[in-house]
């Protein structure tokens, strides 16, 4: 299929081994022992139907739904005898009997690419599917989520009570902004049994996502009998109804190739033989995300550090950088600001991006920043005491009608708060948290860090710039959008675990400041290069303070470099608007 058409439909076809593994987890060991009914609601070229047939599921029990006619024809050819309906999943009426297993790889179409009419249609269907769902949750699920989240919600409705859903989805679904709406629905109507990923593989070479298999059981039935014992063997409590059991979510990171795992796994208990399985409490998607993404050494570090690990928000306020609404008005080259006669006290050096001159160093030299931000007072009387700025803003008054400025009152008062320390929003292979000798302001690609009373900004900078800080960012950040980038939101950054600099004794605090000063002046390299640097080791040891933490450093460096290397690279053009199919 033409790549542009695939992009429009969010089609990225599934490797057979991934389909085999998802089917095994959905069928829970039952396989063809009875006449199971399997639905793929977005069947694409029919790989899930074909693999279910190969596993012994009768063709009469296989149903696929596919919007695209060409793909539907391929699915019919792949699974002769299966019922393949050309149509829209969101027009499909629930089957009275329900399906024993609903499997597939939903189209990953970001909500920005859905029309208002499409969103309204999805919302109507989900409202009909789940009448008790609060309007706010429904609005978040439809208005903010990738289409795959709505497909997962539909799949649960089409599944019979006690049956299972096994969908190949982006790992972003566990902790994206809309995640709570999705998982709240799942918790009311079923339970998450397992999340499975292959950290050493990319299941979709042409789609920039981190994929996982989400296995969900619908509440209200006996569930697959063969997996009742499997749950107990895997560490979850056995119960008459697996759907009612409040056991942990099994987060499984495959240790063997997916093809081997698919050949060996027939039930949840089998995951322990092919994967590192972490049992995480139900109802805590953020914890699932950490268990999916973090290497084992992160948990070793957390255990050794104990209460020395605190959230960044306990040490400082984290604020988003400026969105000016009119860069041409508020961001001025130094020479232009001087020509306009703007008062120096209203001008602050502006860090426009992490890669500003000297952007590979921790240290910021405010004099080398080419641009100044105009921080005019909101009070007109106060502004009148600065005639240069007042005249300039009067000449730019037409900017107040721009959509980006209409809501700001007054329009000229840029919401900026200068700071010395900044956390970078997105990361490639280097981790640099920049520190200035005097307050500057930053654009929205950085977050300003404002230490709370009694917290030393340089010691916070030392902790954030240590390899321990980089490992926390890499382990817990979101790389699910692909393109090789790791991203953090302001809210996530406030929850970032940091080695508490307040706990450093005076000699250790002095050593950390000195080590940071020595490191700050030179360009910071990629993580695999930094591991060899003596000044990097000096900072890390100073921040660690405890010998047990310092002894972890070789493993920390190795895990960090491996994690960065495994991030999805940039997808070929045209990049997928979302995920895979």
C-alpha cells in the first residue's frame, strides 16, 4: 500500500511472531480445546486471523473488521473461511455472545489528525458502549488520546465477560496525559493482566514507537480456566474469577527473541521462562511505566538510596519556559534592543533552546546569549516609568489582537520568571541541565527550576547533572513517541526522583560543588563517552556520597548507554502519524 495511505489509516502491519504471542496470552492456554471465537477489530492484512487459524482456531470462529478494502481482501486471502467484514469498528454493534478473545494492532492515529466529525462518531460509540463512563473521562479519551486508546476501549466491550483483549499498542498508553481515563475504564470493567515488551527488539522497523502487548480481561465471567493456575504461578492470587482477582499487573520484558517467546508461551505463567517479570500493583499506570522502561539497576539504585531519593518537586518548583505568543515583539537581538532604547532593567538574557551558544556545556554564559526577552511590568503606571519600553509596546499594540495574545491580560506582560537552573525537556544521547551564574529566562523547550527555601541551587544542579540523574530521566521518561527522543513534561519533571542534596554532609556538599564547577565548563558528551571521563566520575562519586551507591556506577553507566542506544530511531519519511497495525 502507498505510504501516504498507510499514514492516513495508521497502518503498520504486525510481524507474525508478535501476533502469535498476543494470541497465546489472549487465549490463556485454551487454544482450540473448545470452539473459541476470536475478533480482530482492525484486522489489516489479516495476520492475527491467519496465525489464529494456524494455531488451530476454527475458521468459523474468526472474525475480522477492516476499513480499507485492499487490506480486507488481503485478510480474506490470508485466512480462508474467516469472516472479514469491510467496515468501521466504531459502527460495529456488539455481538450478543461476545468474543472469547479480541486481538490486534489498532491504528495509531494521533487525535490532532482526526476530524471533529470522526471524534464525535467515536464519542457516540463509546458513550453507547460504556454508559456509566464519566463525561470528563470520555472527553479526555476522545479529545486527547491516540485513536488506539478508543480501539482498546471498544475491544473490551466486544469481549465476552471473562474473555480477554490482547492488543499491540504504544507503551505511551500507560502514562500519556489521557492514560488515567483509559485505565480507569479498564479497572471498572476488567483488569490488566500483563504488559509485555521486547526491549532488545523493534517490532516495527518503519514506525517510530515503542510497542507492547497489553493483556486485559473483562470482568464478569469465569475467565480462561487454564490460566487460573497460571496467575498463581506467576505471583498473582488465584480466585474463582480471574477477572475479580485483585492481583498485580505482570510487566514482562522479554529476554529471548519474540519468535522464541511465541513458541514457548501458552499462558501467563510461561512468561517467567522467557522474560524478566515484574509484579506491579494494579491501578498504578505510572508504576507500570517504570517497570516497563527502567533497567534492573534503577531498582537496585532506588533500593540502596531509600529515602535519599526524593521528588524534584520537593526540592524546587518546576516551571515551563516562556511561550511568548509573539517572538517578534518580545524576543529582541541585543543590538535591536539598544537601538529601541529599551531600559536594561526590563531586559533578561534569553535561553531560546538547549543548543544556544555553549549549549553542550552545563554552564550558561549570559553574555553569549544573543537574544534578550522584554519583561515589561503589568501595571500601566509602572510601565509609564519606563518610557522606552512604553513607546515600543505602543508601537506594537496591534499584536494584542493575535490569537496567541488575546487571553493574556495585559497582553504585554510576558509571564516569565528568571532562574539560574534549567531542566531540558527532550534528550538525545546527552544529558545537560544548564546552570547560569545569574538569573536568565528560557523559552518553552526548557523548564526553569526554582529551589525552595534552604535548598542550594548548585547542589540541585549537581544531582541533576550526575549520571544518577541521567539514569532517572532515561528510565522514567517517555520515549514512546519515537524519533530517538526522550521527553519530559513539567508535571513529570516535578515527580522526577533525585538524590536529595540536602542530605549531603558539609564535606560531601563542598566536593559536589567543586566537581560540578570543574565539569560545567567543558562540552558534555554522549552518555557512552562520559563514562570514561574522570571529572564525570568525580561528580558522580560526590553526589552518591555513600560507597554502596558509588559501587553501582559501572552498572549505571552501562544501563544508561544501552537504554539510549535502544531508543527508536527516526522513522523513514513520511513518518507515521502514530503507530502500527
